[in-house]
């Protein structure tokens, strides 16, 4: 009888064990059937939440429901295999509201490996999900963020928040380091998955190391090692070339800026901006160290596509602001910033379409490039045919020192006109053609010695605009007894076949007006008039060719000699006829 009872007890025990075993294997993720006992021996930080996929992006024509598609990943940082049976999973809003719970029925995660929990029936789990918890944790939050925590009995093993959810993109913990349970509390250490498409239209790295590295202020990834960035100090980056107006492609894709490093620096966090606009600076953000060695150049442009941007070499960063051609009244400008600190800046008052403004290599300095005369037009072609040397050493500008000019290639001092030596002798204020094309005036060197026009200012006394300063690297000399001509346009086809124009001006010459020629703040000569004859110049009688005689309006008379192709009359850049 005892033997029969023992046999019955053995059969009962074996049967119970088999049922328990089958139950444990079959629960997978079914909360109601989870075992009563809790996990043991899992300490804080042994498991680390390392990735969250909260919003599924369905292929065209398929359901976008998140049910069965959401998942999150944990990393075993303990250095040993961990039995997950009895581990409590919690999901809630960041403030703890709307909390849902699930107790893990079975599962083992190996040392230094990843394990993925999904909101799917265990029998329907895709290849990238290791354990399905069904619908017990509720749906993850696409807006407003959420919180996931892991507990072993009363011990909180890890907790992490997720936010900034984007459809089809997992949020991943920093792939540059091993997941760590305190570091993953910092949302700045999480980034958006981009590289691995684990299912059609959906990106993440379930069960694997993160494929993204977040951009962290003050640090960067240098070949797998995180280190502090080396921020440039003022003057350690120099703006060496700009293209304000490409000709072969649109400004919206073809503008660019070149900088050169005067020390070994990192460009992470630097920004390009215009001083005079209201838009935010364009910041270079990268998780990897963007290092620029001393003497190296970096190129920033509107577009990185060299099929679009005019054929530029490698572009390191982009900007969105628009550059301007530049004028005295509205200069162009660009600056390089590190936070609120200006590292370098330049301004320009003129540029030529299709040609860069290139800093002379001898003036590669954050102070020297403040002087616009140290820049010249690009002369070498690149890409589709615009002129400049983007990313390469600039061509020398043959820049001459301040106060000097090139005389047949030889620098010499600029010769200023003596008092009374420069006399305004003729002006055309009411031409037959458009005033903005055909107005002009003339001066005469009444002395025996030559003087230079370089640096002189053409101006009106009656306006608030600054003088138009004559700037040229070459000496613009006027011989003794010779004339110089100033006009709006240099093209004879536009200005009615004027002789060679020595300099241009922009101000208008009204029917009653004035003009003057300045040397800095010193007025060299000036005239005024109350009337102007249509289609004829006002010419000074040769008998009164001095800076006093031309103060009297009666000493001028209308020009009578025809010039050009229209009905205009006068003697531009030549001796005047006697007045009747």
C-alpha cells in the first residue's frame, strides 16, 4: 500500500512539474499568467534602457497603428547573464501618471548584450523582438514624452524617459559609449536613429549597439573617444574669401565663404551669420570632432551638392542667409561666431558678379582682412566657370600699402593735388538720354605737375550721402594741363560715347544743384548752378579756369560741339570753347 502511495505521489509531483514547466514556457508576455515569485539578484544599473521605438511608420497603403509595432531595448551591463523572470516593467507619463505594469514571465539576456521587449503577442513577435508583453503597458506616447522603468521587487534597476518622438525613428542612447543607467537619465544623451532600417521605412538598432551619436555641447567624438572640443579664440579663424554673387548658378545655391585656421581648432559649435539681419546664426553641429589644422581651409556654402553649387570642392557646412553685393550705403558682411563671441568678421562695399572677393595671402590675419583694400577679385576659374579659389590658396592681389599706388607695377606714394590745382570745368546735368546713364562732369589739372585721383571723393554738398571715393590699386594719374572725366557709366554704348571715364559716381545732378571734389575732409573745388540747359553741358570759359572763376555761374555757357550718337553737346575731357 505504501509503495502504491509513493508511486502516486511521484506521478503527481512529476505531473505538477511538467505543468509548471509548460506554463512558464508558454506565458511569453502574458501578464495574468506571470509567475508569482519575483526576480532575484538584479541590482541598480545591471540593466540599462538603451533604445525606445514609440511611433511606427507604415508603408504606403498599410495601417499605421502602433499596436504590435512598438518596442524598447535594454542592455545587460552587469558582466554576467541575467534571468529576467519576474522583472517588473512599468510605463507611464514622465510625471508618473497613466502607469501600466507587466511582470516578465521568462527570458535570459547575456552579458554585455541587448534584449528587446515589444508590445506584441509572443507568437507574433518579429525577429527583432525577444519578448512580447502584449498590450499590458499601453501604447507609448507620441507627444509629451513617456517613462519606462525596470524593477526587481522593491529595487529600481533603471528608469529612463523618452521624448521628441518622430514617426519611424527610434530614440537611441549615445552610441559612442556603453549604456549606463545614470547617463541615460540625460535626454541630451539620446539621439534620433538614422542609419539602420530594421523594417521598411522604420529606423533603429533593436538588439544592437546604437547607430547614432548625440551632439553634446563642449565634447565631440574623436575616432571613438569622447574629448573636449578645442574652441577657436578670436583671430584663430580668418575669413579669406567670399562669393557674394555667383554668375553660373543661382545665389540661393552658389554663395560660399572660406575660412583659414591660424591654430589647431575644432569647428564644432561655430556659426556663420550676418551682423545686420534678424535671422539666427547657422551653427555647425556634429557629434564627431570637426578638426581644422593650422593653415588649413574650410568651405561653407548654400549647398553641399557640387552639381548644384557651381562645382565647389568639399563643403564642410551650410548657411541659409543671403549675402549682398555691397555698397557704401549698404555694405555686405559676414562673421564667424563661437557662441556670442565674434571670432572674425569682414565687410565689403563692392563686388563683381561671378567673381569672389579673395584676401591677399600676405594679409591672412583677422585684423588685416578688416581692410577692404586687401581683397581683390578672384581670377582663377573653378567648377562651372565662376572665378575664385574656394578651398585653396588665394592668388596674390598685389596689394599696395595705404597711401601708395602701383605705377606700372611699382608702388609709389599717391600724389595729392595742390590747392587750386584741381578745377571743375564742365558738367552735363540734363542729357538727352537717361540721367542715370549720361550725366558727367570734368576736372582740369591747371598745374604743370601731375597728381593722382586715388582717394579723392566725389560728392554733392546738398545731400546726406557719403562721397564716392575713388579707389584703385593702380595710380590714376592726371598730367599737368590734362583733364579727367567722371560719369555714371563707363560703357560708351550706354553713356553716349563718352571718352574714357576715369571714375564713376552715383549721386544725381539735378537742374539746380552742386558738385564738389574732396580730399578726405578737405574740399579741393566746388561749383553750384541754378539752371541746366537740356542736351547741352555747362562749360567754363577758358579765361576763368581756376577755383575762383568757376564760382561764378555767368562764367559757364552751354556746350556747342556735338558728341556721341544723340543730340548731346559739349567737350567732355577736352578744352572748352570760349563763351560768347
